[in-house]
């Protein structure tokens, strides 16, 4: 299990998507910089651009969960 997660993490670090047939696809998306709000103080703040992991479930997984 750890080896599989390490392989997924390494592929995402390189920017390559990982597809597990019948389960879903892991990929990396770019997020633009934006304005946000500090939840503690309520003051506006700048949120830097960055990358974020994304998971899209397969149709088979969606059907199984329903």
C-alpha cells in the first residue's frame, strides 16, 4: 500500500496523471492567485498561485457508491 501511494505521489510531483482503472484518476491542477479572507480576523489577504492534487472518480466507482 505504501509503495503504491509513493508511486502516485512521485508521478503527481512530475505532473503526470495516474489512472486506476475502475477507481479514478489523480491529477495536478494549477490554481490562479486570488483574493481571500483571513478566517480569524476577517481581513482580506492574497492567496498565491499554486498546484493542487485532484481526484476524479470513475463511473464504476460512482455507480458502486450510489
